[in-house]
């Protein structure tokens, strides 16, 4: 009983201390480049939010005639590798797009064409997995 209690306490302590250690090691989240400007992902800071510039870039490049009068919110899970390559791209809220997966296919193509910069830890690039949000609105 004491051994299990000690393991639970040490695990809890580790969970509390790891963020402090990581913060002290200068973790920089991943970025994306749109129109020559670099933007940090809002979602990589654990703050839920829309990636505004990325959303606008995608909206400008989607064929408006197909999507006029519609609005979509994509919750996307991805990994940006050490070399800035987008990997394991998937749509988290698939159920919201039942019957409309064609719009996700178009957005996915555009995401794969965007230039990404990897996250770094202690100045060295690392692979980084996270969830981000994109909103495309053609209702206005």
C-alpha cells in the first residue's frame, strides 16, 4: 500500500514539475509562413483560438463559387516534424462534416502547401503534435 501511494505521489510531483522544467528550457512553438510573414500558432499555447491568418489564407485560396454562403470550422490535429514537414494531419471534428468531406480535402491540400517552421527545445528543432482551429466563412 505504501509503495503504490509513494508512486502516485511521485507521479503527481513529476506532473507538476515538468512544465516548470520545460518552461525553463525555452520551448518555442511551431510557426507557419503566409505571404512571407511568419506567425506563431495560437493553439500551441494551450489557448483555444482560431488561427486567423492561416484561416484567411485558406479562405482566399478556396474556390468561392463552391462554398459561397457557407461557414466551416475545422479542428485539426497535426504533427510538425523537425524539418517543418506537416505529418499526421487529421480532422478531429469529422462528424460535423458528414457528407461534406470534400471541403476538408480542399483544406488539407492547402495546409500541405503551407510552409511550416518546427517547434524548438533548447534551440534545437523538435517534432511537435498539437490541435489547432481554422475557420472559413463565406457568409458575408
